[in-house]
C-alpha cells in the first residue's frame, strides 16, 4: 500500500483532491495534513472521513521538526503539496503569514523528504502553484511553462519563491519534484472570500457585491474537479522536473462574470431580471491588481491527455446549485460555528 501525503487537504482544492484519491485509490493510504486555519474545513470531507484508507493529521507545515517526525512515522511514498495561504488581499495586509506558510512551510516539507527519503526510487514531490507567479498579461498572449516569473503581490511572490525552491531541490539534491501552475479555480466548497462564492452569498442575501475598479480585470476560470483530475494525472504520469500549466480556457472580465452570476441567481431565486445587478458596487482597485491571466494548457493536453470537461456556463450553474443547496455549510464557514464542530468531533480522538 502506497502512503500519500496531501497537504492542505481540508481546503477548497485540497478537499476535492483528497476525496478523489480516497475513493479512486482504495489501495493507497491517504494522509491529509491541514492546520485548519480559517479556510480549512473538515466538513468538506464528511463523505470519506471514516474510510479505512484515510487519515487526518492536524499540523502546521511551518514546524520543520514535526514534518520530519511525520515523514518518519508514515514513510510517505509521495507528496501532493497544496497547503498555502492564497488570498491576495490578505497577503497585502499580512505578508509575513504568506512568507511563513508558503515559503518556510514548503522548504520544511522539501527538507523532510530529502532527509527521510533514503531512496528516491518511486517517490514524487508534487508542488501545486498558481498562474499569478507569471505576473500580468496585456490584452493578448498566454502564460506558458517557460514564461518568465514576474510576481506582483506578496502572495504571488511567496508562491514564486516556493516554486524556485522546489526546482532547486531537484537540481541540487536530485529530489524527484514536479510543479503545476493553475488558473483561477471555482466550484463547490470554496471559502467565500473568493469572488464567485462571495458574489453568490451576497446576491442571495441582498448584500452589495464589491467589484474592484471598473471590473475590467480578466481571469481564466478552471472548474475545480477538472483541476483535481489534472493533479491526479500529473502525480501519476507527470515527468520529474517538469512543469505543467493547467487552465480552463474561460477568460472573463470580472464585471461580465458578476453580471452572468446575477442573471443565473435571478432565475434560480425567481427574481425579476436585473434585480441582482442593482447590488453591484464599484470599489477602489486593489493595489498591484494584475490586468489579465490566461494559461496555455497545450503541454498537459498533448502529453497527459487532459482537457477541461465543462463549459464555463455549465460549471457555473453547477456551482450556484451547490451553494444554494448547502446553505448550512455557508452559514457555518461564515459564522465561526465550524470551530465548534471541530472541537466536538476531533479533539477527543
């Protein structure tokens, strides 16, 4: 039985990856390591928490000695590293949290793997990163795997640093690493500080929807289950020392996306057309706000056979349906009740 460490597995993307691996690979032991900060939520994993091949460990990747102890205890065969602070706005107000989690935390995991893995044969350290490390595009062009890094926020700079360190550990120590850089994810279980769940929550509750600047910034949207599928492929078939870009081929300006969400929500909530658009309010633009992101996914499509499964309209409909059907989940993550759930369910185990 292979033992796979998935860090950040109680978060948005991580929980989709954990559920996929636990259900798809019953011959793997999946260890989910998460520090359960505000965006980590074990209710995301209720359907698999009692599976015999799943184990949760509450731990902080910034604790280097603890990471080595866990590597010694579980003898991991592979690492899928998703744990990170990821919200740009928070990185602007609290950059040191991002330095510790995204840089120091990644180095601690790399060191644990380097020291404890006596034989690298059959091992893989897979680091998940972001397209934001590439900086900002103009109105044309795409990010490629060989695009020069040009991060513009403390968040993207911390992720760029961790990417460089992962590559350095391959070149210096021979550690078998692989990296992927993805575009903006959307889907179920996303913490409502991010644009799509925030807008859904605000529209449903008749709260103003903040839009930075004129809403002209463009993002490439990737359905989270398509991303989990790509992570699965890269972990199993991706070549060591390679980088793979994962994009949804869905470029939308922020304001057009919000207007589409308003139309979908008006229809589903049986409101008069145009009602929710009245909630849109333009606010001062974010510092260092990148104009456009767009990923070229040709490499992963040609080499590993991956492609997005959903058109954006279809994925957005499914996402809205999930949030409307899971009001209790949204209430818990926005009210602080989740910590009470964790204390009740896990502290005595």
